[in-house]
C-alpha cells in the first residue's frame, strides 16, 4: 500500500502547532502529523502529515491559506523496507578509536577499537551525522591528549552514544540525560546492548535539572549535542555545573552559528579550546579554567 506525505512550512511555533492540530481533523485523516522547527536558523517550522490514501488537495489548500503557510507539497512514497534500507545505507563509522556499528555489521568490528553498538532503526546519534561524529572525534582528541574524565555527563543524550564512548575509555560512571522520555528508553536499551549497565545511568531531565545531575556535579566533561538555541540558553547553568579546569564538547551547531555560541560561552567563563566543521555542522570543544 502506498503512503502519501503532505508537507509545508510557515513561520512561528504557535501557528505551526495550530496547523498540525487542524490537520488531524482532515478526511481522509492522517496516520500521523509532525511539527518540527527547521535547524537552518530561518525561523521556519515544517508541518507534515502521513496518509494511507491520497489527501484532499482542496482541504490542504484551504488550511495553508488560513494558517499563512506555503502550499502543501503532496508526494506518494513507494513501499520500502526502511530498516533494510537504513542498514544498507548506514555503514560502520570510525571516529578516532571509536567504531560505531549496527548488529548487522558485527563481523566488521576491528581489533583494538572501542566498539559502540547502535541499531540502524535508531538513526539519530548513530555517528553518521556530522554532529555526533564531531563529538566522538573531540572525545578521542581529549583522551589522546591525556585527559581522563572522572565526572562526565551527556546532556540531550539521544542514543547515549557519547556517554557510552566515555564509559568505554574511562572507569568512572557516566550520566546521560534527555528531555524526551522515548530517547531515554532508547538510551537505556543501547546501554544494555553494549554491556554498560552500571557504567552509564540514563535519566529524563531538562538541562541539569535532575537530582542525579545535581548530586554528581561539578562535572569535568559535559557533552551537549543539541541545537544552537538550547545551547545558548544552557550556558549559565553549564558554567555553574562545571568544575574548574573542565571541558565541554558542544554540537548541533550550524557552521554560521558557531561564532555566536562560542561568544556566549566565553561570556560565561568557558572558552574555545578546539573547533571542527564536518559538512554543515561545527563541533566546539570549550574549556573552563580553574
């Protein structure tokens, strides 16, 4: 059975969610509706619906005009085994000493690496995106230079691949947090799959607002692979949660946004140590001196 998508963009969070709510009432009704802020700094939001039969073009046109959105683009998607497709497309990733792979590539894990098993169906945080790859490279670089993390936290952990990377190379327990309950469940499943139970603890939290994080602070290494807006908002809290002579590895930053993020953190006493751009994305390593 074919699947249809209907996508549009508009300005403003409230308008985007209102449009998403209105789409739920369409006939035929969508099987799912998504509302996402675009990551290009444009201020636009994308609203899309999935349909098991062709949507009503006239109804979509009326909604677009009423909500001030661009005309919907309707596409028919072929039947695809997406997990098989992702497995074919997502080859193992090497990031310094780290080797990120799916179980279908278990026979390709080289000797002497630090393996990180992330299943293909859990695409965000597999290491293929420039942000995750950049963070793993930054972690490898710090470790190569002799840094040893004793109090490490991964804020906005997604799959927990960064927290697991730290737990692979250092002996002390690592914390991982995410604001999304589903992400925390995925992170815990990954921790179990990698045999790191007791080494990585995953909690649901917004920023540093959780008793486990408050008790473990101050940290000597903080990962935050999120987006520019939350990173900027998090700067004062991160400064307060870091000990003297500590590092932060930040990503989810478009290349053109990097200087602004660096400036905000410098104003909070956390200064640039290293930066790397991979594709459209920049990863920055910052240092808070004692």
